[in-house]
């Protein structure tokens, strides 16, 4: 399985995936990374936070962007070079997040700059930024 090469991609190309974030996803991510912040793990502590309850890790949400890049656009064989992120709203357990990437620039005929956006089921942007990738050859 091979993703799209630079010659097969044009500005404006888009791809996306959607996933519902479960409590299990958050616990698995916490276990893998060691990020046991009470904002994610402890409902009683999180109730007194600005979010009034537990939220998913921001980087768990950002990982959905990686899935789009690595599986769909450009796809398998893509090398992730960099990512700029801004977290704009919390992701709660049970939210369905759509991660979308859009090609905005072709750099020296070997790299791509893509706009990256994650929205929840209400259409609220929860994450935005730009990724730089090298598509497969």
C-alpha cells in the first residue's frame, strides 16, 4: 500500500476521518504516554477546573491528524516533518471528532504544507494548525 506522490497531489486536496473519543481511548493514551493529569483522569478534581469535568488529551486529538496524513493524504509512506497546533476548545469523552487536512502549499516539489483542523460533532473547532509532510516517492 502506497500513498500519493507529490505529482499526484494538488492544492485544495482534502481528506478526513472521524472518531468518537471514549473513556478507554483516554485511559489507553494516558497509559502509553504517562500523562496522568487529573484533568483527564479524575472526575472529582476535573469538576473544579475551568472545563467542569474531564477532557481528552489535546495530543490524543492531534493524533487523529497523523492518522489522516499516514493513511489517506498523502497516505502510507508519508513522513511527518512538523506540526503547528492551537487547541481552541476542549474535547470531552463521547465527542465525535472529525480531523481534516487540506493541501495548501507544495514546497520545492518534495514537501507539502497542509491546513489541519479538528471539529467536534457540533462543528466547533477544537484544534487547528498546519502540518509539513514529505509524501512517498
